[in-house]
């Protein structure tokens, strides 16, 4: 997790009001997360921290490209993404006794910094399309790979037709 140390924002020394933090996201960021859908990318994340007396309001703007595999031709392509998200962080004396809410993060008052790496990772992961195709990024699929896949599929169909189960032959004789 040393690669993610830069994503920790110390908020105790900040004055009340808005503060901006910029982060560069690359392959090392995604390597820090096990079983990540995204393996590589070139993104810029801007976090606007609005410090108030009892809470922090975090505004996220992430823009750039991520590398995905096409589900159709299996080639890599760059998928552009741009997203804006917001997260509220409240302070509490005892964070254990507070109700869990997906919209609000509860931090103990003694905390001095907040790690935004997991939030940024989740926002990027949710922005990944369910079905990945080269056409989404304005590219064309690899024709050579598509032809190879078609040949392999045709070969499998022929094999399935040639392999007859002898049990079916015995049942056909009963007609």
C-alpha cells in the first residue's frame, strides 16, 4: 500500500473552507488493489475538500483513460472516462456507535487524515462499462482475431456433429 500513501489527505492543519488536491493515477495505483477490473490507465483525479466544523465534504472529478480488454476480439483498447462524485465525512467521538450509512463516512475525531484512494478506486470501477467493446472507444475490432475465433467456433460445431453418443444410436433403433 506504499503506492497509495500519496492519496492520504491530512486535514487537521487546514483552515475551514475549500481546498483542492490533485492526484495522478497510473498502473501502480491499480496494481495496489487485488483482483482489479482495471489493470492500467492514465487518469487525473481532482479532490475538492470543503472543511467544516463537524464534517468534510469531498468532491471528486476523475478524468482520463483506462485500458480495458474487448469482450469481442480480446484486444486492449483505451476507454475514456470522466466522472464527478461527492462524499460526506462526519466526525464522531466514538465511530463504533454510529449508524452505518453508505452515503456518509464516519471518522473518529482523533483522526488527522483521510485516505481517498479506495474511494477513487471504487468510483473508477463503477464507471467501467459492463460490456467492453472497441466500438465504445471509437475503434474497430481486430479483424484477424475475429476471423480466427469464427474458424475455431466452426471447427467445434463440426466436432460436436461428428461425435455421436452410442446410447442415442440404440434409442434410434427403437423407432
